[in-house]
């Protein structure tokens, strides 16, 4: 089963077919077809394709630069929490140009108040990572981390503690 067939048959829960279809041997034509699903109006297709994109990045499978750009560009149109989460979790694995960094920062700021805790947690992660080396943002980042340490969600507190360990300048 190729990537497109796996996306089309995704049931919304089980990723085994997505995992097995993920291949470093995808042609540029297959990547072009795949990328269209990142911005598809069907949430199930968005979820499947963003999961596959995240998995490809985690496995260091080579993708065309256009696929990474399309992933970020589609973010503002993601209709569900899972595609948002996949993008946020992928940021640490992508080398983004300045334009895409700005886009991702805006998305993370918008999603920082999402009703889904995991989206909020990973929004914090992205905002800290993308602003860590910007001295003009150090007070903002420190405040985000302080606030996260006081959050009701244990996962938010844990992510904040881990980020402080990784970026001790904010402790």
C-alpha cells in the first residue's frame, strides 16, 4: 500500500497502515500527491497525512523542502487538534526559514489557549524553542514558563520543567 492509499483508508485511529506505507522511496510525484492531503478539507485526511509527515521527520526520512513548507503553510487551516499537535511536535525536527518561523510562532500563540491540553503543552514547547535565542523575548518566555508551572495540568508543568532544564537561562 502506498502513502496515498494509506491516507485514504485511514480509519481515524489505527496508524499501522500509515506506518507501513511510510517510505523513503517516495518519488517526487508521490510527494506532490501526498502534500495535497496536508491541506485537505477532510479532517481524517489531515490527521493521517500530518501523522505521516511527523513520523517521516522523526525517522529522518528525506522529504522535499516543499513538503515541509506545505506542512507549515497548511497549519492555519487545520480543523482538528491532532493535525495541530503533529505540526507542533514536528517543529523541533524542522529547519525553518524566517517566514515559516513567524508562521509557526503565530500558530503556537493562537493554539496556546486550545481546549486540548496536549496542543497547549506543545504550543508552549514551540514558543520557548523558537524564542530561546531572541534576547528581546526572554522576559516573555520566562513568564510563559512561570505560568506553565502553575497550570492545573500535570503535563504542562512537566513540559515547563523539561524546557527549563533544556533552557536554563529561563529558570
